[in-house]
């Protein structure tokens, strides 16, 4: 398991984080570890864009064209 050290955290931020940890009945280390695990699980915008770009295109008519056609049909009726 990796070890992380944070330097130059403001006293105010430290106080708030320590209070949040205490409210959850956790040590500051445990609270921060869980928060960092959650943060790491969320993909960045670039990671999400890479996932989308890697997908195969959906076959058929593009959704925008289907919507335009339906709007035109409703307007003509």
C-alpha cells in the first residue's frame, strides 16, 4: 500500500477535515484515505472523453436527424 504525505495544508483546512473525520467517527488518516479512494474512482474529463472516443459508433440515423424529422412531421400535420 502506498504512503502519501501532504505538505503546506492550511491550519483552517486541517481543522475542518479533522472535524469532519471526527463527525464520522474516523481518524483523520482513515477519513482522508476514503476520500482519496473516492476521488481516484471518478474518471477525469480527459479519461471520459477517451472512453467515448474509443466506442464504436451507433448504427443507424443520427439522433439529431431523427428529432428534426419528427419535429418537421409534427409541424406539417
